[in-house]
């Protein structure tokens, strides 16, 4: 998928083969993003799709109460902004760069032309959308049945998976999200997440390196998950 989700069974490999990625990259202009720069806002009209070429980008939603829900962390070769392909053509989330990043900006009409000419690309996009739907179903199920400790353990296991296709492999095991962002990801409160993380650290399941978290006992965290 080339994005971090809560479903550990979903591969971090791209849903799109190299040839399809190359065609998408050629179809759009390059845009460079600074850390913290917003690509699009929730509620904006959607006319473009984005192929992440370098860096990491987070997408999140804000509900009617003003609370944020972190959806996923996109990695290079991930597609963002697919709501441009819906009938409403309006952003259902906000996308922000977590670090200096580069994206190819592809017009909706240009992607439609590519899909008409390349059926395999269409199949790949369907697979990507279904994988994201599977992750959404997992999150809804966890919210109704699992404790905060279990949801946080699963999130840490997923976010610390090594991105074997990245150049900076040393950084891959570090979890770059703040306590607030982790809380948004598992639908909890920051104070609760901080308390649980402290217990995990005391148990030797995680450690801290500066402001980053590192999973030190994956088996121990996995034991917290429901059967």
C-alpha cells in the first residue's frame, strides 16, 4: 500500500508496479513541500490526485466537534487525494507534509485518460481502494471491542514496521508521531495515550530516542492484542 495503516497484514509494498508509477509521475507536475505544509484542506474542491515521490504525508479528518482523527501516514509511491475521482469531488480529509516532501500533481481528467488506456492501472487502483476500506473496517471493529492498550499496541506494531524500499532504513523503525497524533489515530485522549505509553516503557516494550518512540519488544506488544 505504501502507507502505514492499523492492519499489520496489509503490505507496505506499493499497490502500483514501477511502470504504472512512472506513467503517473510523468502525467503530473512536480510540487515540493516543506515540513508542515498543507497540500489540501478538508472540504476543498477536489480536482487533482497526488503521487508521493519523496517524504511522508499524513491525512486526517476533523469532526463536527473539532476533534481530529488521523487516517494514515503515506510513504513514497502512495496516492493521495483519490476523492477527486468521486462524484462529489470534494476533499474528505486534510493532507499535511510530516517532512520535506515531493508530489506529482495529476489532474483528474489526465488520470481518467490513463485509466481508459490502461486497464491494469484501474485494477491496481481498485485494489488500493479496497485495502483502505479493509483498514477502515478494522478500525471501526477495534473501536467497539478493544481497549485503548490493545489499539495502541496494534498502532505501534504497524507504525514501526520496516519500510524495506526506503533509503533511510535506519529511521524506519522510529515512530515519528506525537502522543496527540497517536491518540488521533486510535480515537483516544492524549493524556490516556501518554499514560499507556509510560506503562509500555516501564515494561520494556518501547523506548524513547529524543522525541521519537522505538518498539523494543514486538512479541510483547503482540501478546496484548486480542486473539
